[in-house]
C-alpha cells in the first residue's frame, strides 16, 4: 500500500492532490486542521516500485516556491515533515470516501467538553444528594417514596419543598398524600345528576365504547331511557354501530347513526329534547390522516358538546402525555380513566392528569356493565397508588434518585 501524508491550504486542493497521486480508489485514513491548512493521510493499493511506500507532500504556497540554492540552507520542509507510517490494511469503504469533509478539531474538543461537563454534573448531583440525605433524611425518604409511586419529579419536588425542616416521616407522608389528592381534581357524579352532551374521545383500545355503555346504563337505571340518546359516530371499527344499536334496544334508548363524522354538528342540533346524549367516536391513531379533521369537527361543536378524553391506566406516562397533547385541539376538560385493574402503577397516570389540569370523572376497572364504573375520588386513587406500589414491590433506583433530585436546592436546610 502506498500512503501519502499531504498538507494543503484547503480541503479541495488536498483531495485533488490525493486523487492525482493515488487515483480514484484512494481511502482517507485520517484528517485534521493545522496552522498551514489541512493535513490528510490517505492510502491506496498500487503495483510496481511505488508499492508499500510512505511519503509526505506539501502543497502550501511556501513549500511550492523554489528557493535559491544556498549551501547553508536548512533541509526542505518536505524532508522535515516525513513521517514513517506503517502499512495498514485497506478499510472496506465506498469509493466516495474522498468526498467526505475532514472532521474539524474544534468539534472533537466541543464533544469532549460536553462529556466532561456531563460527568461533572453527575458527580455534583451525587454529592448534593448525599449531603441532602445527611441533612434532611425525612425529605429524601419522602422523595424516594413518591418516586416509587411513579409520581413525576416536578410534582414530587413541589410537594416536598412545602415541608418544614424538622418534620416527622409519618406527618410528611400524610401531607404528601393529601397534597396529591388536592392537586387531582374530580367532578363527582355531575353527569348522572345533570346529564350533558358527551363525546368519548381517545386512542384505539382504551375502552371508549364500554365506558359509554356503563354511563348509559347508570343513567337509565336512575332516570329512565326516555331522555337518553346514543350516537354511533364510530365508522372505523367493524361492528361498532351494531353494538350501540343493541345497547339502545336493551335500554329502550334512541340510537342515531350519522352518515359521516362531519355531520355530527348538524345531528346535535336536532337532539335538543334529550338531557343525556352520549357519542361514540372512532378510536384515533395519532398519525391517522383523518385525525386532525375529526378534532376540528369536535372543536366546532363546542360549547354545546363536552369532549371526554378516555385514558388507559396501564399506559406509560410519556405515552399519556403525548395523547393529551395531541387531543388538545378538541379542548377536553374532563377525563375518564380505564383499566385500573391492569395497571401496576398509578403515579404516572395521576401525574399526567394533574399536569394537564384535567378533571377526572369516572374510573373503570373491569368489563362488567355498569358495576365496574365508579365516580373518581381523589383520596381513593392515592390510596390505590400506594397499595399498588407495595404489592408490586416498587423500589426507586438510587442512581436515578441522585440524578433526579441531586440538584434540589429549594429544600431548606
């Protein structure tokens, strides 16, 4: 292999020089910026007398100039730059490797500084967490327990910072659980008493139709079905219309099926005689092309229509936050939490509801209609979250606690 170490004022001249000397199949072995411009080391398999040789070529203007001969002149710069590079096996790369720009030395330095900064921040977080544990053991223990519940970091910090320095752990726990219950807003059985026009929205498989059926049966048992109307607007799922027709026939309630989802506002204007109107909407994929159009239709029905966002408790908190964000154009002010019986942690779901300031109406924990639907009560949900953490043996990772809460500075010493 013939290897050339070439110095040029810029990358273009360097690549041209390598191509002229080694051909199109040359492979760049290394590159860096120097005071004279750029320095590129390249190699290629050649035959003949030039095989297995290493040389240095200087294309800078100072090196190209031919000096006057003088006996006492220093050796040429080319000889001073000659570096013996051992032959290397040719890497398997595409012939277009010559077109790659050399990586600037400044980028490597920047990346190294970022790495050092991250390491330093990690070390400082560990020291801060250790110091906080020594000074305020009750606060750190409460942060640990709230993390085991699955509560979001910012909510855990907000609760802990309100505690005085000399507090007992039992009082701190009671205070934290009460604070969570206060942050979590519930509606009670407002619908069962007053009725309303409710559109159940959410992603696929979260239990919108089942929740609608449970609320419809609860209303019929209390008020009868004469003032109840069901709207089957889910044309995406096979058999969705038949399910609502069967439910309406069982309860003796009127069932309406719009030709298309865009006809929903016109249909609602014709249902003024009903106190309770329950609308089943298609399960939405967040990347469905029809998703924004459906949200616009629901938004256009406000304020006559109340959108109820149905969330599944067995879904990760990050996914729930994305669902809440994507459904925001429909302006949901109320949520319904399903599948509590399948959840292993409730802290994440409750954190999403508190952050989004969504009022929780009902919770569902089974398929029975209507037994497995009950009004949401904040303290009951907090107790359920604590019980789930104990049942599943939730244990907060020590390194995660250091990274999350190591920078806590608002807790008073």
